[in-house]
C-alpha cells in the first residue's frame, strides 16, 4: 500500500501476513504499531517468527477456521508468550460447507467457481456479525496487538479486517487496497495442489486450472458481493456494525481510542 508507513515485520512461515499499523483512521489519527494484524494459517511459523510476534506485543490470535482446518494445521504459539486464542469455527468455505461444494458440482467450470466465491462472500456479513462483536470486545478490553487469520488469510480474514478498518475510520479506498494486496499472495501455490486434487474429481481438466485460480484469487467482484449483501440488509456499513456487531457510536469511539494514536 503506497504512501502510508507500515510496521516493519515479516514472517517466514506465513506468506499472507501484514500489520495494519500506520494506516490513517478517524480524526487524523493512525492505527497504532502492530495493533491489528492479519495472516494466513500460522502452522508454519518458526521459533523466530513467534519471537518476532512476541516482540511486537502480540496478545490475541483470532482464528476464523473450522475445527477441521485447525486440526489439520494447528496453531502452536509458545506458552511463554501468553497469547489468548479465540476460535470461531467459520464454516463458510468449500471444504466445510457441503452446500457450496454441491453448487460448484452443478456448474463445474471456472465461471462456476467464480460464482461460488461470490456466494461465499455474499454470506460473510451474515456469518461474521457475532464474530466481529467478540473481536471488538476483546480489543476494547486491551486485547491488542491482535492478529486475525484463517487458512488463506484473504476471504474470511479479508472481510473481518475490512469491517474493523471501517470502524476505525480508514478510508474505503485504502480498505479495498489492503484487501487486494492478497492478490499477490505467494502462498497460493501451496494450496493449489490440494484444491486440484479435491476439485479434479468432478471438474474437467480443461476447466480445472481456471476453477482453482478463481478460488485462490482475490477479486473486486468478490468484495463487491459482500458489500451488496450487507447494504441490501443493513443499508450502510455503520448500520451493520451497530446492528450485527454491537458497535454503536460510543463503542466505536472506545475501539478507536484503543487502536488509534
């Protein structure tokens, strides 16, 4: 993201990691260093990675993955860091929700995969309200620095981070810009083989590469579908945050006091 100072922290074991520290928020303030971070799965973090997060003050990990995903790739933060882990079991993906798999089976093409991703995103406002409420409560209770992650760090994580950035008063173009940073996520290729094996059982070889790319990609079309669904039910992001996540004006200001400086 251009023209905004970013916290200088990288992890060798998480390829879609970044801190949102330095992004401009409400009233001329900026997100405090390392207060809010995002990532893909953390199972590959090295001892040095965990130490780097410890030096950044990591207090909370918010894991949006399903129980099955956590079992396959568990987080293992060193006990001495004293990190609180919040697990949410969000099952809005192809592996966890058989209805989504059936939707793709009914149109086993690259375009069918795109439409499944649009459906996944259109569900996110409905799935994430209580999750956002819990994360915001943790932040207001001193739970920052806080890291949100899922398996790829782009879809579930992308929506949750986007809504938190809205609450902090980050301009919409910068929220979208941060979302699209994951388009260059190098770890996508590590997920490709398993997706090809799973989808190749019912998608023709001529469509398989395009279908897998659609699932792994980050696209404006996907983000827009979440926002259209949100606006259809709530009208505005502010109304969504207040109604679904309990973030009315007073609590939004509390959140800003905690995370902005």
